[in-house]
C-alpha cells in the first residue's frame, strides 16, 4: 500500500490537516502533542474503525465537529479513495470506498472494514506491518 494523501477534516487535535507523503520512506516528526500519534491513529481508524467507549472519545475533535476525513491510497496498482465519518459508536460510522482506477464504488458488507477487504488482513496484522 502507498498512501497518496491524508485529509483529516477533524480528528482529535487535528483540523483541516492535509499530508501528501513523498516517494520512499516518510518520517513524521514534531514536538510533543503536535499530532504525530494522532495521524497514525487516524490511518488505523480509517481502515479498521475505532473501538467504542473511551478509545473513541479520545479522538473527538478538540474544536467540536464530527471526526472525519479521507485517505487516497494505492494497493495492487489500484487507486482508492476512502472516506469515513465517525459516529458516536462504530455502528454509526459512515464509510465510503471508491475505486478511482475503475471509477466505481466498492461495496462493503455491514460490519466489514475497508482494510480487511482491500488488504485481506486483520487489524492486528496491519498494526504489525
């Protein structure tokens, strides 16, 4: 997988944050509490969702609003656009996965996470890689 663009509308301390990683290895760095871990949590949450309860509340936007954003990425020569708005509980998340290469929506079964569908791996394997 190669991430082309991360667009965080609001998620935790981040609001209207856009990042377009370059070629090769990218390093996210900054001072404490600048949002490095929040970016990483956003990527994981976009592909596999957020747990309910305290973990979900941890990423409520500091300035109000609904946690949401998009990730544009390439996997196996197909470009995708993943959009997600996080609801109060995981079952209320609104998820859209679009195949930009073939210009078609990718259907998700109820409860199916985009990362499991596209990558064919569970969250534990995703985090390990």
